[in-house]
């Protein structure tokens, strides 16, 4: 069984994204994506709905801290594209299951977010193509 710490589930996910900083738009969007995807996964796997369980909440905190410290910032590829190379081994596996599960569902549950993510990924493709030509 998954180790869910119930007392953590009361923590509002909004607390962690309230900071008004001049973050690049893509980082902000990716954070919202992370939250939304974790909620989809947690709802369908762990039975939580408005908040995520302890384990998923921790992944969200971790994922968002990785985003904040992402060395690419506004040039950041979407995390799937990046290969989650900045995640530690333990979180990487879990993040992969969450994002692989929730990714395709984003288009139906959060079409606007999904669309932006899709556009970001598309833009990354072009950037990566250009970069790989230069190298
Ligand atoms: Zn969960």
C-alpha cells in the first residue's frame, strides 16, 4: 500500500504558489500544471480530491522547488522534454508515473492549461531543433 499521511492532506496547495515573484511565465504555468496533474493522479489513485495526499503533496513541493531552481528559467523546456534530469532518483520515478498518467488527461480536465503546455512543448521543439543544429 501507498504510505499516505492523512494529516498532511489539510495543507492547502495554494499556500505554496502564493508568492508574487517575477517568475518567467513558463515556470508559473509549469507550476500550475504540476499542481493540476498531481491532483488528477491523487484523486484517481489515492482518493483525495481538493487537496493531494501527503506523498503527492511532497512531490508537488519538490517539483515546484525544482522549477524555481531550474537553470533554464524562461528558456526552460517543459519538464517532460527535459527528461526530469534535475529530479532525484526517488522523486523521478514517482513524478514520471504521475505525469505520464495525468498528462493526457490534462487536455480534458484543464483544456487551457493543457493547450499552453502543448504550445510550450511545441516551442521547445523548435528551440531544440535550432540548438542541435548549432552544436
Ligand atoms: Zn496522492
